[in-house]
C-alpha cells in the first residue's frame, strides 16, 4: 500500500478546509435550495480557491508528485479554469517583470494609462484576459514542441474543466449556473482584479530595475488587515514578490521585518475593504481620498473618469 501523502506545511490544513468546503456548500444547496448565508460564504471561498491556486503554483502543497497532480485537477474543477495558466502568466511574466514595462498585464498598459479607480478595477480582468490568453497560447505551442507529455497534461485540465461544465449544465443548467459557474466567474474576476488592487498607481519602473534601493520595492501595494489570515497572507505582496518560494505563513514576519519600512507609506494600507471604499467610492467624488500615481509622467487626471 503506497504511503499517505503528506503536506509540506501544517498551515495548509486551512487550504484543504477551503478546498473541501466550497464543493460541499455547492452540493448541499444544489439538493436543498438556495440560501443567502451559504451562498455568500461560497463567494468568499472562491476568493480563497484563487489564492490557493496561486500558492500551489509557487510552492506545491504535498510532498508526493501524484498528490500534487490530483490537487492540480481539484483546483481546476473548483476554479473553473486550468491551473497550469499561472506558469506562463504569473511566474514567467508577472514575477519576472514585477509590474514593469515588459509585464504584459501591467495596470498602466491599458486605455487611460496609470489609473486607480472603480471603472479601472472592474475593467482590468477583461483587459488582462485579452493580453494574457495570447501569452498562454504561445506558451502552450512551445510546450507542445518541447514536452509533449506536459502539453497533454495541460490539455487534460481543459478537458476536465469543460467536461464538468458540460455535464452539470446537461443535468440542470439553472443550478449549474447558480451554484457552480457564477461563483467560479466571481472567483476568477477577483483573481485577475487583485493585480489592479496590488499594483495600480505603484511604480512599475521600480520592478524593472535590478538594484535594491528603497525605490526598487515600490512596485506593489500591501494590505495588512483581515484579508491576510482569511486569505493566506495575499495582502503582503512585496514580501511575496521578493520571496516567491517561501510558504505563505512566513510572509507576515518578512513583511514586518524586511519590507514594510522600505516602501513608501502610501503603499502600506490597512484593510482591503476600507481601501476600496476610500479610493473607489469616496475617491469618485472627493479628490483627497484618491490615490496618487508614483509614476508622475503616466498619471491621468482622476476627474476625467
């Protein structure tokens, strides 16, 4: 009998709890009917699945190869999209260029320039998909030539995801949309929009440099509130960029001891929700609540939006 898989880090019991809770809540409501409290919890858990997807890419959850592959497929089913896409879009692109001019989904690339407002936040996922999917397809083409086995593994993830959608829609398209597809799209929106929250009005020129002065860390925004214990320290973005292979539970110490004091104060925020309310809602009508671009030549007058 093969040995049972072992987690690399005990704190990932929280990840397993989220991975189990989301399908359990969806299945219960599929059979017993819609309930707002459970549905709201599901929507929250879709954010967690996106962060687990991200963390599993950087540092695999398990010590065993097959356990990690099964987790890839489980996250594919729960995320509503293949897990492999983090390699070409996030690791090889975003972490390599850190919001610099070669980062294909840099927030200041799109119409309006370097913005940080509600419409920019809402549009960013759609804009990002438009530039990231060509990157994915080019990467897949190269993978097919270089490693046919890995290419088939990526195609299997597509087959599992699309096959699951087709099966559930055939069983009951209304329940499939309500309890599976809409929550997954909600999670995917947040997964892509997080890039805007963490980088809009940060200094993309900093991430493009290879030196290490204070200004070289001003490419990301950090959030220090409840988002971190609830969502695996996803708010501590500078520490993650600078240490992409450490376990997420170590980011709190790294942020506090090594990075918090080395970025401009405007990039260290408190809670995520208060930040969004201040910048996206109050900032729409009161100029003093708006954030300010750290790349002055690229800033856009907020009153035009």
